[in-house]
C-alpha cells in the first residue's frame, strides 16, 4: 500500500535513520544525539523547501 495524494498520485516518501517517532520536536527530551539534531535540521529544511515550492 502506498500513500497517495487526493488526486491519486503517489506521495514522495523518504525513510530516515532514526529510532525516534517524532524528529521535529526534540527540546525537552532526554538522550538526544547530534545525529538526531542533524536529522531534525534536514527534515525541517526539506519541509520548508517543499512548502516554498508549492506556495512560493
């Protein structure tokens, strides 16, 4: 089963190497690594680039 847009086209999905379920909110968590912070920065960057492409 693939994730689809409302028009039936595939959504582009990229799996990340993380044991965390939520990587966008790390503050207040225990045992956060630099790798977790790097993943967070990457995910946020990709999100903003996607939004800029759609709404920019």
